[in-house]
């Protein structure tokens, strides 16, 4: 077959590729960049109350006094403490997860699918506030609770990354470079998450006077002592570290050519996973069983109380807890999907298109905690707190969803680009259709994560519109730890529905997703 030279991109493709990311860029500026700049400016100002927060730049200068107070108040120790929380998750990511992924992959299709289906359980059952509260009154330490409570979700997420990296149609040779790249990204993600831990730190601080984390120091400075300058300094320290981690991750994604490909043909390749099968199969069964047992130990304290009812009647919280995040999720993920298709689906700058990710990458790992002070100030000065509308989380761009969809569009678009060089018609359907299930998963995952967030319900707590978190905190004021309505955090019918949907997604879709790296020509050489 004669190979034709690559055709230049039409003008409409370049223009559309540059226009589609604009809504995401606007959201990035308004919900990440502006709050970050406001927080940094506030960290150098002197405040004695809420008034005047909207004009942070007009406050008297405090120099580095706020930072000095932050570190004198224990910020250095808190940063060191949260890094100790990362020890076990990092060991899981670097040792246990790749071993389980290799064993499951090498055991063949049946064992791999069993592992995927089973690991959905710790993913959908992860409700950090429920886990933390259910364990806070026990004799187990704060670190042990964090390690046990997050064990399952960390192991499951990391195994899924490694399984995607091991999917290959190039024979029995594993894709170890892809495994290493995926592992580095997982390590950066773990460090970013522990730096922002608020739920576990707050729960132990509230119930058992536990060790402070940077996020709990931020909350106490801002909302308990109204020392807003110190709180902004703490936020800035966290933001700088998260931005550096996000920049490293973004550069790694861009420079390695990392991408996802929907490859039905590699799912059932007879011998692609056959290496070491005699050793892999029993190893996979043993490791999977161990992961599920340890994850069950960490989740059981709260799962066993899902059917409990409080001694006193409390108002319904379903609508206030689960409906407001729908709005912010629709905005954030939709903008992310449009931007991802523009950047890596249409590829307006050719092989340089992914460099458009850089401004987004600076905030890849930034969650609600470092920007909470700005959200609180905006709500307080506009009198929006304690209302139903205030329960809607800030409609920030869903940057993690943006990156995942970028990787998928990148892989599918590069496969499409090889077709004209082989004198074959290039349709857009193979680029768009495989991304639709991933976009649906992004909507569900973002929505679920926002419903389980604790910092926003605390900021916007309302007696008129209570959420599951605010009701549980109200009951905790009476030290009624044995009768908390844990089911409000994750109703059993919804848990079952998410479990079934997650298993279906794993077996029917995610099992066919491959994580690749490097030049696309290596995986799709032109045919002559």
C-alpha cells in the first residue's frame, strides 16, 4: 500500500481547536488564578476581621509577619506530619500496586477482570468523613486511621493506572516505561492529596484533639480566630507546593507523549499477557485477597454503621448534600471536555498542542482547601452564606477530568492521523465515541468527590439547609458518636448503584484502555 504524506490541518480545525478551550480558560482565571492571586496578596496584609476582605490589596502591609506567625503556630510541624501520612500510600503505589497489577495482567483475561471488578468496592465505598469519624473515638492513632482508611482507594486507583500501562499489543514484553511514568504521576498525586488533607485531620482534631495538618491550621486561623492574614499565608504555602507538583506532572505528560487509547484489539490478545502466568496467577489471587481484607478493615468501622439512626430526629439532607454539586460538576466537567477535545482532539498546534496544558497544569492538584479562604470571603461579603445557593461548590474547572480526557483524545487523534498516510479514510467518530464513556465517568467521579468534600459544607453551614456533614457535626456536639447517621453521607441504594455501574465500566470499557507513551509511529507504523 502506498503511504501518502500527512495532509495539513484545515483552517476550521485550527480555529475550533483554539476556541474550544476558551470556556475552560475563563473558568481557570476566575476560579483558580484570581483566588490564588487574592490569597497571595492577602497573605501580606493585616486584617482584624471579615470587613474589607474583598479589597485585600488595600489592607496595611504586614510584610512576612503572617508567615512568621504561621510557622510559629506549627505550620512547619504540620507539613512534616502530613508527609508522614504519605509513607504508607507511597509504599502501596511503589510496591504493592505494581506487583498486583503485574500479577493480574500476567494471569490472563479472567483474573484481570476479577481484579478490576473487585477493586471497584474500595473506590465507591470511600467516604472519608464517615471513615474518619467512625474511627476517631477508637484507640487507634490518627496515622493508623488515615493509612487504613485510604488503603483501599489508593491501592485500587494505582492498580488501575498500572493495568492500563501494561496493556500492549506488542507481544509479551511489558510496557515498563509506561508503568514507571504512571507510577511517578501516582506518587505526585499522593503527595498532593496529603498536603491538603482536611477531613481526617479535622475529624481527629474535633473528636480526639488530634494532630494538626496545614488544612486544619488554615481553618482554625480563618474561621475560629479570624486571623485571616495567617490563614492566607498557610494557603499560599500549600498553593506553591501544589503548583510545583502540578507543573512536574504536566511536563511529564507533555514530554513523554503520554496518552490513552481505546483498543478493543488488545483486550483479548491471546498471548500478550502470558508472561510468567504460572507464577502470576496464584500471586494475583493472594495479593488481591490481601488488598481486599486490609481495605475492608479500614472501611468496616463506617460501613457497619450505614443503617444506624440518630437518637433524635434530624431533617432530611439528601437534596442539600447531593443536588448542589450537580450544578458545579456540569459546569466544570463540560468545560473540561470541550477544552480537551480542542487541545488534543483537534490538535490545532500539531505535535505541540499539549503545551496548551501548561496553565491548567499549575492547578492540576489544587483542591478546595487552599482556595477556601477566598470562597469564604466572597460569600461573607456578598451575604451568600447560609443559603441553599451557597451549598453549590464553586464551579471550578475540573482539571483532573481535563487531563484524563486530553490523554484519551490525544491517543485517539494520533491513531486517526495515521490513516491518511495509509490511504485510508479518517473519520472523527473513532476520536469522539471512545471519549463519551470516559466523560460520563468524569461527571460521576467529580460529582461524588464534591459530595464527600468537608471544607465547603463547613464554610457554608446552614441550619436552614443542612447537609449530611453539618447534621453529623451537630450531633457530635452532644458526643453522640454511637448514633451518627452515616447513611446520610452515602445512602445504601446509591452505594449499590455506584458499585454496579463501576463494575460495568471496568469490564466493558476501562479494560480496553491502554496507557501509552512516546511517538505514535512506534505503535502504529505505516503499512506499505
